[in-house]
């Protein structure tokens, strides 16, 4: 497979985005039945789950807006997926104080606002500050801790951040799509597809982001495979039994050798060998 990376005359990328690989390339998928639910089928993108992607927020992330790497992917706030999502964040925010939340606001309506998705449907999201990112994002030099205030509170409370943060925040960069599939014999099965949340996952605006991590070798420097690093998140998305089966199958596939590895991981292993996380 040919990998395209744009570089300038010095051999370095002109911009962080130039190092990103193309969006379309061969992928390996695996389907298996959920051991705990015969009516649930998991379809997993092994090319993505066996990649070496890792979050590089604060240690190499260029951010989605040029000139604001400290905001990472939090520049536009986070849309809530449903009432349960809102309820979880509301409860977590009540645990925050001005000591650990730089832009402290009291009351759900004070840190949320209505916006439109793709310029059409109205939806609620976490508020943003004028000229800055999500209201929950502390500055890097804030004494109470930089980065997401909800994330920091979860760590102080000894729980996984997914228990406090909006769904979209803890699920990224994994994308889960669910659809009912009708089989030839008339039966139906719920198909959960686990894949990469690439630029297209953001809608049309995703192509205009300054930089996006899933396509960049600079973020494929983890010491673990993605399915291992995101064990808690994947378990929350598909269940314990299904994750255990997924991990088993991923381990077996890794031993055999990938037919279609993620090109960003391939570039990272060859061009950025000293930047392992």
C-alpha cells in the first residue's frame, strides 16, 4: 500500500495536517456474536482497534483550531447524546468547586447552551467561552489542574473519567454505530459497529479542522493497542462479555499479523520510532 505524506524541501511536513494519512485505505473487519446476547452482533474495525493510537492531549496534540493546541478537541464544547448523558454530567458538575474548576458556574443552564448540528437540528451542548473552548476546560497553568475539570474530578474521586464526562468526550476517537439488521430467515440482530472517528465523523466541518489525531502518525505512538488502552470505554459501549471476546480475537489477530494495518501506525513505526508514548 502506498502512503502519501506531504513534506517540504527540508524533509519535514509543512503543517501538522500534512503528515496525516488519506482517509480511505484498506481495512479489516471482524464480526462476532455477543456471548451474552444472541441478538447482538459486534462488527469491529480491526485496522483501527489494533492501531497504536493514543491520546496526545498536552503532549503533542495540535488542536482542531490553528493556534490553540491547548484546547485539543474541546474547542466547540460537547453535544449531549440523551437525557442520561445530561444527568451524568449534571451530577458530576455538582462535585466541582472553584478550586478545581477555573470557569466555575453553578447550575446546569449556566454551563450549557443550545446550538445546531450541521446547521439544522437544535441540540444542547456544554457552553463555550468567548474566544476559547469548553467551559469545563481549565487553562494549562491553572493551580487546580489544567485540562478538563470533569476529567480531573473523576481522577480525584478514584473513578474512570467516562463516569463524569459527556458521552462524545469519553467515546472519542471510537465511533459506535448501531443498526438492526434483518437476516434472510426473517430474524433481526442489533449490529454494533466499532470504528474510527475520523474527520468525516464530525460532518462536513470535519474536513476543515486544523488537525485531527486519528489520521496523524503523531498520535499513533502508544505502547498498547487501541483495544487495550480503551478497555473501559469499549466495555461501556458493547458490554463485558462482548469486550472479553473482542480482546481475545484482537490478540489472536495481532499474533497472526495484520493484512491491512493502519497506515498512520505504519508511518509512526517507521518515521517516528523515538516518539513512543
